[in-house]
C-alpha cells in the first residue's frame, strides 16, 4: 500500500508556528540591514519602494494576486487596501528611521506598540511578569540611544504605530488559514507598490541604471518582505494574537545582533542588559489557548 504524498499545506502545518516566527524575526532585520548599506547610493524612500515593488513582483508570479482581487468580496478588498496602505507607510517610516538611528533602537521602539496588544490578552501572573521584564528590557534599549536626532524618533514611533496596525490586519488576513492569508498578502503587496510609487520611484531611479544596485534592491525586497511576511502569515494563522505580539519582544534582540554583525553597530553594556531582559521575558511567557 503506497503512502499518499503530503501536500504543501500539510507539510507547512507540520512545522511548529514558533519556527516560522523565528525565521521571520531573523529576516525582519537582515534585509533592512542590507538596505542601510544601499543608502549611500539610493535614498531611503527609493530603497523602500524597491523593497515593496520587488516583493510584489515575486508574489505576482507565485500567487497571481490580480486573479484573487477579481474574485474577492468587497469586505476582503477593503481589508487588502487597508493592509496595502499600512505596508506602504510602514516601510517608508521604517527606512527613514534606520537611516538616522541604529537598527536596535528602531527595533526597540517598534516593539512598544505590539507589547500593548500582548497585554490585552494576558491572563496569568507568569505572563504579567514576562511582560514586565520585556518592557523593562525595551526601556533599557531605547534609553541607551535617546540622544539621537528627534526626526529619527518621529519616524520610529510612526513605524511603531503602523506595526501595531500591521499585526491587527495581518491576523485578519490570516483568519481563514495560512494559504488564504498569503493570497490576501500578495494582493496587498501589489496594491502597496502602487501606493508607494509616487514617493519612491524618483529616489529609486539610480537602481535602474546600475544592474548591481537593482539586484541588491530586489534581494532586499525578497529578504525583507517576502520571506518574513509569508512566515508571519503562517505563524499568525496558528498563534493567538497576544502570543504573537509578546513573542515580538525577540525583535529588538534580533535587530541588535544583526546590526552588530552586518553594520558593526556594537551594543553597549546597558543595551546588552536590555536584550537579556527581553529574552528572559519571552522565555517566561506561555502561550494561551485560543478560544
């Protein structure tokens, strides 16, 4: 008797959702760290548009978002448009922030909003302690770099608010399962590339005359928007929103490690203490059962 071959959906479901989150956490800042290296040749908004546009092209060949948009209900289309606007604005603010501030600092600020989402779903004393440790760790990370220029912090906090909206909308995209969420995400990315076009295309022009710059921009898009966002959808489809939001405490630690390796942004002793508190908070946290 021959065994029935496993479908792609069955294979992805066998992988623990936390594994998808770890992959997302790594690429969430690995791609932007490479983007920082491109800022010498391309302005931040130009790199941001290249990231969104290249991801949209990959999704277009993979998932055929135009066909999905034609079949989508009016409610799904509004959700897709909302996610697209969020992605376009979030990527722009994020790149403008990391052009002025260390990657770990932006990652720490980005976490403040999601931790509030995690607080909404807390039930146990253990999780309250975990949340307190994570917040203290983020405070150390942020306070260590507070003397940077105010404009950078303005963009960083705007990105923080948009990141919260991304999590909320992302869970709605993933509400009917990972594959369906990826379909909606691909459509959102396509629309986001159109939203970001007016502010990013002019700054991205140097890439169109330099094949190496264009290839680097496409690589940033794949590593920043395709891999982590797909992994986010696969994780969100199986993790409660509060659990996912609290696990995002790993992102400042990931940003600091990648910033040190790729950009030589070495954290101070105070920042290392903050990273330790964040990691301890995540270790203490226990996932809650989805009702």
